[in-house]
């Protein structure tokens, strides 16, 4: 039986030298973390992180999980509605677009705003139904109403 022997010491030494060159070739800036990992979040990641933090009050409430989930959805819908309204305002003040193009974009944004408003109305109706079906205490009803308005 023939055996094959692979010499790794040369390969490992080359790899080590390459890594050493990379580490010394990178200039050190005062704000740079050399011994750590740099993590950059996307816009979506930042929004999700902020959303998680902003929903802490809902998570810490004594409400049933289905109601907490619906309250989070209501907040997300309100945030999306606010974002679309900002887009509409920006588009209306933009003079760089052709009138037809701006009109088409405005119509699309208004359609999106209408759909979001309908979804918010449905979510609020579902919240009322769930609050009734779960026979919440007066305290829980007040908590749910307060959280829904934030």
C-alpha cells in the first residue's frame, strides 16, 4: 500500500507570513478597534434593533402574547404610515421630476398609505376583539389601551 505524505509546514509558514503581512500593512487609526470585530448594521438591522428596544414596554406587560404581538404590529404600521407620509411630502416638494412621473409616484405612495391605513384599522379592530375575548382585567385593559396609543 502506498502512502502519501503531505508536507504542511511550508504551507502553514506561508499562511502565517501572509497573515502577519496583512496585520502590519493595515494602518492603525485612533478610532479603529484592532483586537475586536467591527460590525456595521444595515438600515433594516438598525430599525429592527430600535424596534425591539421600543417594544420593551409591550414585552414587559402582563398581557397575553397574542395581544402583545398585535400591539407590536400596530406600532410597526404606524411607523410605516409616518414614513410614507414623509416620502409623500418629499415627493411633493421635489421639483426635479417631470409632472407625470411625480403624479404616478404620488399615486403609488397614496395607494400604499391607504393600504397601511386599512391594515391599521383592521389591527385595531382585532385588538378590541382580542381584549374582549381574553376577558382582560380592568388593569390589563388600561395597559393595552395605553400601549396601543404610544
